């Protein structure tokens, strides 16, 4: 059946631009404010991980976001975003795993949004509208 406005390639582009652009805002903030990484470094140290892993934030929030937006190895970019969010939840938000926000939503909905949309990009790929379609 041919449904009007049904277009898988545009759906994938919309998903890629949504997760990529929104994640890039977080990464650009950290690039412009490198002191914001101090908190992440302390969280890594608290679970006996090397503080050098803090630079993985740039990989997960800038490089991966650009890969997803442009559609260059977007599946790998989606996997990097997924992994980045696992680290974020474990390091900074584990106390909120089973809590609600003040207005009734899930306390980690933004983190889960990024995690699952990164996973969706991994499973779906870039689609046709990409620099390097997969």
C-alpha cells in the first residue's frame, strides 16, 4: 500500500538530524566551557576509572553527533551516542533511575531519549540522504 508522505529516507534523516543536532548542543557547550568536564572527571574517579576517559565526552557528543548529522558512518555514531549515554547515566544519574520528575515524567527521559535514538540510528543506518549512505 502506498501511503501519501511515506518516505523512509526522510524519516531516517529526521531522526538523524534530531538526535545529532540536539546532542551537538551538549558537546559544543563542553568545548566552549572545558571546566564543565571537571564534574565528569570526579565521577570517573569515584568509580575508579581513569580521568582521561573524560575526553570521551567529545567523541560521544561532538564527533558522533557530526557523524550522525552528516550521515558518515552514522551507525558507528549512533553506537557512540548510545555508549556515551550509558556512561552519563551510570556516572551522574544512577540515583534517578527509578524516579519521576517534578511534573510526573521520567527523571531520565532526556538521557533515555538520546540513548535510544542513538540505538535507533545504529539499527536503521543513515538512509539515502547522507554524505556516505550505508
